[in-house]
C-alpha cells in the first residue's frame, strides 16, 4: 500500500430535513441511509465507506439536531454530539431555506472545533444565484474557518468537486476498514431501516415516530432470504392503524419493503411482518439498549 494513503472520518451534521442522508447516499453512489421528507428520519449514526486505491473516506450520517422530548431523542442527540468529537473533517449541511439562528449553541461548537469544516448549502437548484450569494456571505461571517460548497444532492451537482476536496483534506493513514467494506451496519439493520422507511412513507402524524422495527429471524438460503420482523408501537390504537382495515395497510408496507429488500440484497426475499405493542418503549432503557441507541 502507498505510503501516502489517506484515510479519515468525515461526519455529516445539520438540522433535520436539510438533505444529510440524500447527500451521503449521493456521495456513496448507493442508498445506505433512508430518506423521507419527515423530520427525525435518521435515528442512528450510519457509516458509509468509500474506497479508492490511495484513500478511504469513512462518512457518518447522523440524526438531525433536535431538542429531546424523550429518551430515544436524547440518544439520537448523543450520536450527533459524538460526531463532533471523532471527526477528521466535519461537513455541516444547511439548505437554501434555513436561517442561521437555528441551533446557535451547536454552531458555536462547530465554530470552536479544531478540525476542518466544510459548510454545504444544499438544494441550490431551487434558488437564484443572487440569493445563494447572500446566503454564502452570511454563513462565511458565522463560520469564517469553513469552506463553503453550494450543491444539489438530489441533482448530484458539484459533488465531484466536493469529493475531491474531502479527499485532499484527509490525513495520511492506512485504511481503518477492509477495502471491500462499504458500511459498519449489519444486513438486519438495513432490513429494519427499509421497513421503517415504508412506515414513514405510508403513515401520518405520530405513527412513524412511535415505531421501531426488530428483525427476529434472518435466514439466507441459496436462492432466497427468509425474514421475520416485528414492528413495535407504543399504544394499542397505533397497532390498529399500522395493520389497517383487513390488514391492507400492513400488507402494502410489507410488499413495498420486500421489493426494496430484493433490490438491496439482489436476491428473492420472503418477508413476514408482525405488530407488537410495547407501551412507552421510547422511554425504556432496556428497549433503547436492545435497539442499539445507547452505545
């Protein structure tokens, strides 16, 4: 391996809905983080690893910055705070709609960090050059040490330039992970996230935020993967909504999830989904431990 091989941890931070997960998926060239228009879509720190001949970039997608209302959200915020501490490069994502006043306390921490900061202004396909110029000036005043990159993650605009700039900032180091590895998460984790994404798409109000998914069985056979999963909800009324009239809502969600899983694993999938009530699971330490939030 080259003596000049570069490796580093590049942590993606920002508010909910600015496009952090879309950005990481676009940079990776494959979908690792689920994406929806609802806040709090990402609940964990999810690593995506890009390998080149003489570099390895370890991206970390984090939950959006929020004021916690229950223990689950405290754990989500801890993932985000820890991402400030172990980065070789911080990518702070904002968009053309966001005001600089949001999260002043958190931005202060970004301002005081010793590591390089890239400020990404996302969704620039939805604004004018003039408005973009004003935004860039405002952000430069707030984070004078940051390099600013206007991008459209959805349209993949200016991402090549961003990727080259990230690689240039990495420290000289051997790779942290095997060169054929693209994430730190298990196959079961991605099954859970795919089901949760479909719940975010198909159900309204508090339902997606009251749900967690557990994979009870994951059996890979030669020509099929057999999966049994549980959807946990906080109340009995939510169980009825998830299942729907004659089970139609659950059937629709499970079918959409299975189709995505078959594309993700490139294999036929047999998926069983059941719904279970666990009252106030979002405030129970043993359940948060079980679901990987208290790490």
